[in-house]
């Protein structure tokens, strides 16, 4: 994450240095234009300071998200124009600026809600015959408090889930962005319309690390209330424990690894300590086919090292809400700078990890190339 912070500061510095130089060249006359440009240059720093002073309610989160989106649009188009002007290709710069602005607008008003349904088939010789054809709907990272159109975006998702008629739905964390109250009565009524049984784990946003410490609500109480509301919807919240799915005389294990709050400062690091997993797998026979739900994909190899995770489902990364197609089913995202496994399917020694790109968004209300995703997984017995 430090890399992205340094990149932001670098971009701010370039534009601010350019504008300060222009101010110096014009005799240090502080014109309105220079004042506005300098304020725009350092806008993220100003909003960060403001964010430390006020509560991070859904309204303020929306304000900060849209202001960040506006600043990114400003900084991207301005740097293109400055570069083109320096290279003497101003017309080309104007065309490129228009294209980038169009892409930003598309990502904010179309891409963020252009739900993508991904069909995946996973074959294993460890899957009991009774579970051949088991259909799993995998969703992640709803971030209810930052959704621009709760009813439209969640409603479209639920419609697709119910149309697919899965045997179960797996949700891999970050139901809310800040606090439990984002799962209000409207959101609960929508999510209760999911017809299949839902199994859920907690993500880093769900355990309350972003709640302002000066507020009365503690992270622990927010987490407790969030779990209670999920259970009230009929969801099964699996907190470092294992359930069993039974068909006839066959069964498979379903393990949920809750996000550990002590991971907060390390949430983007590759080497997360394996907290809670020992308890979750205690007494579980690893000869059974195992499905593991864990919010952060960094724990996949720790799961495998313990002999579990025939299929592991994760979320967390959002693919940074930006993916660039490279052809032949490949793509690249800035998420690759932080995570070894950041989007889609990964296979290792007949075990599979699937990282869902999520539904909601944080930081800015935009998705380009990394569409909100519903993954429909069919398990096949390869015996």
C-alpha cells in the first residue's frame, strides 16, 4: 500500500511543482486560476485531513469517493495534456484526454454496475459422487454503505443468483464498509430474497477497523451486531468453524475463516499469519472434500499446507476496480503489485482458489475492466 501512497504523492508533487513554477514566472501574482489549480493539486491531502475531523458516515463516504474520482480524472487528464504539450503533440493530447475522460465517465456510471456472471467448472477426484454437479454462487465485497444505487445494484445481483438456482451461496466478506448499520432494513429485505442457503464469513471492513475511535460504537460491538443481522436474515455466518453438507451417505466439509482484526495493518501483505485456522479445522477429517471460505486470498497456501481447501473462495482485492485485458483470457491490474493471487482462478496440486472481483467499491465509485462479479461454480466428480 505504501507504493500507492508514494505514487499519489508523486503525482501531487508534479502538478503542484508545475503550478508553483508558473506562479513564480508570472511574478508571484496569486491569481484565482493559480489558487484553484493548487487546491486541486493537493485535494486528496485536504480531504484526508477533513476525514480525520468528521465521522465517516455513508454520506461522507460518498462525498469522499466522488471527490477522489474527480481528482483522479483531473490529474490523469492534466498530466496527459502537460506531457503532450511538452512533446509538441497537443492535438494528440486533446484526443487522449477526451478518451480517458470518457473511460472514467463510463467506469463511474456504467462499469460500476455492469454485473458479470462467470461460469466455472471445477473437477476433482476427491468429490463424492453425490455432490457431482453441486452449484455454488460465489459473491463478495458488497460494501453496502458505499453503493450508489443499493436497490438497483443488489437487486440485479439477487435476480441473477435466483435465476441460476444454485444449491448454496458463498459470501466471502466485506458486507459493509464501516459499521453494521449499513446493513439496514432495506438492505436486509433485499438480501433475504436470495432463495438458496447463504454461508458467510467476515472481511476486514466487517470487523470495524475504520470506525472513528472517538465515536461511541466499538468495533467489537459493530461486528457483533453485523453477525446478528446476518443471522436474522437466515445467513449462516461461519466464524473459524466447519459445517458439513450431507447428501445421502456422503458429506463434504465447509470451513469459514473469519478475518482476524489483528491483520488490519497487514491486510495487503503476502505473508499474513494464519490466525483462527487451527480452531476452524480442529477435528475435521482432511480425507473429506473441503470447501474453505476466507476473505483474504493471501491465506490460500496456509490452507493448503494443512491439507484442506480442495476449493478455496476469496475476495478482498476487487482487482483494484481496474483490469486491462492482455488477450487470451489474461489481464493485468495494479492489484498484481500487492497480491500474488488477485483475480479469478488459480490451480495448484489439484486444489483451486477462486478470487471474486466483488460487487461494491471503495476509494472511488468506478470499475473499469473489473466488472462486479457473480461467480457460478459447478463441482464435478472426476472419478
